[in-house]
């Protein structure tokens, strides 16, 4: 059985061997099956962002292994990691991080061009994604001209632009007011379910967490299920 994402015995420390040494992750294990959507809850400062960055190949662990689609990615060269990250991992932050000088559509086209997709095909896919999250009428608008909820919906489309295998999200609706957050979260869940994506979604919102397949808690540097 090859799971979509597997983190094995992940340890991560900062300033190791120096004054101010911090040990954040102390042997964290996570396995996510294909099509499974898993919530990650953690007290602030527990290392949730650190863990997501390691899973998303944006950071490397001090020890332990990361497997994506059955491939151990821990020891890949920087070039191969970047290519893999671009094609197999989608990342959503709390803040949209869209490029301000480009339109909503262009923000979804650009990662596809970087991944070698032809321009016409990339535009078509970007438009299709925008339509699915109900922001197609804002395709030509720049991020500053969009509402917070719309900006985040565009960021979801960008994360899915290259049809990744795994979606990682760090408080994806944490920046929005509660009502908008609920609607935008619903749009994200529909998108994830429709595409059969595997996802690890960090949230402080316990009600949202329990709408996912499974809830994990990160505390004391390790992972435990929440029942
Ligand atoms: P969370 O997302 O759960 O709030 P983080 O993963 O951002 O937590 O941080 C976990 C801990 O690691 C915090 O105590 C933070 O201060 C520490 N930390 C994060 N990044 C660094 C770094 N680059 N250098 C030193 N300490 C760090």
C-alpha cells in the first residue's frame, strides 16, 4: 500500500548544540492515504508550521523521512526536490500570498508555466478552477481588488494548478471572519473532494476539523489521534 504522504519519525530542532537550542518535533509520524483529508490541530507554537513545511518540502527535518506518492524524498538533490514540490505538492497559507501585480487568472497560470504546461492549456485549467470556486467573474482582477474570501479561493486554485497529489494547508481560513471562513472552507472541501486529493489541513477550528476524515493533534513534538 503506498500512501500519498508519510512522515516517519520526524525530528526538527533549531540552534542545535548552541545556547537557545529548541527541539520542536520529537519523532512525529503521519500517514495519509490517497483521497484522505486529515485535520491537524495544535496549540500555538507546537510546531504545526514547521511540520507542514517539512511535509511540503519547504524545509528539511533534522532526522526522519518524508515519503510522497511512495517515493522517499528526504535525500533528493535540491533541483529534484523543487521539481517534485512543484508537481506533487500544493501549499496554502493563512495569508493568500498571491503576486500583487498579476491578475487572479495569471496567478494560477504562472505555476503551470513553471511546470512546463503550454500557455493555452494553463489558461483553460486556471479558468476551470476559478469557475469551480465561483470566482471566474474576477479572473482579470488583481488580488487587491478582491475580497479576503475571494483572494483565498484564488490561492486554493493556485495550489491545485499543477494537479498535485498532496495538499497542505496552514490555517487556510484563519484570516477570515467566521462567516466567510465557513463558506470558503466549504469551497475548499468541495474542491478537495472533487479532485480526490489527499490533504493535511491545520486549523484551530475544532468544528471544521471534525468535518474531515480524521483529526490529529500535534503536542509535545509528537502526533496523537483525537477521538
Ligand atoms: P506553530 O505553527 O505551531 O505555531 P511553529 O512551527 O511556527 O509553531 O514554531 C514552533 C517552535 O519553533 C516555536 O517555539 C518557534 O519559536 C520555533 N521556531 C520556528 N522557526 C524557528 C527558527 N527558524 N529558529 C528558531 N526557532 C524557531
